[in-house]
C-alpha cells in the first residue's frame, strides 16, 4: 500500500528584488506517495524548482504546511533539518555539482561520510552503487576524466547511496542526448521500484514523460493540471 511521503498545503513563497516583491508560489497543494515518480512541468519561472527546494528543506515557505515523511520540514531547527535531509532526501541537480578534486568513489560517498559513517563502510556502499550503474572501471577517475553521462551517473549514485525515501531531481536530462537521458531515467525508475521511494523530477524534456506515474503542470505558481 502506498503511503503519503509529502503533503504540502497552501504553500506560498515570494522573493524580494530591490523594492519589489515577486510572488512565486500562490498557495500550492501537493501530495506525493511512496513508489511514485512525478514529473513537474511548466514554463521557466513558474515555481517548479522553488517548490522542490521547499520540499527538500533548502528554502522555507512564507506560509503553509510542508510535511515530509510526517515532519513539518520548515519548522525543524537548522541542525535537525540538515540531518533529516541527509538521511531521507537525495538531490540530483541539472549541474552535477561534483567535487572536482575527488574521484567518482569519493564523490558518491559524500552523503554517507557526512552522516559520520566510516570511510570503509561508506566506500563499500558507494562501490556497490557505482558498480550497479556501470561505473566499476571509472571509480578512481576525477570528474574531468568522465563524460557528461558518466558524471550524471556519479551524481545519481551520490543522490541514492543513502537509499533515501525521496529523490528530488532538477532537469536531470537537460544536458544529455536522447539515449543517455533514457538510461538515466531507467535507472531512476529502477530505484523507485527497488527502494519504494518517491521521485520528483522537474523537467522541460517531453521525451522522458513516459516514465512518469503522474505529470503535474505548474503555471504562475499555481498547479493547473494533473495527468496520470
């Protein structure tokens, strides 16, 4: 039975630029379930990335409620929020944000090391995840020695190495050709099923929509349409 992992109610968010206040989210109601992949679509500036940043505890909403795994994430103290995020939420960004001075194995192990897990255990787990993604021969390579697709898989390994309940993706296929994009989405879909996790993908890439369980369209900070 699917469980609710994310429940947002009347989420509002604005940003100030100079003397002007820009309202980005206008009362978003949003629910996501375990073992579900949701695609968030909409024009640039519609609030997609802002919404997943609030869900991920990177931004605080101005008002409304955002319960993640039963916890009101905006209300958590910073230290507790960081620990909760590290344990329960994986992030996969448009820009891979790999540490250039670390090799693939070390990059993938970062979330585990940040939780205080020993290097031995962290590297063993990272080795397993990278191998499952076909990077068993590339673990000692730094990011500048890897192709774009390989870098994305390292970033994905880092996002899922803790086996989080939620993975948040911001344009994960935007820099990839069709074949590589399909491979990345296939890996994500496999993770969804294997770990019973919730995956939310912000995207403009219509080629990956067949992987979605639900497609949510956001326009001007309001959910306009949901399709399954």
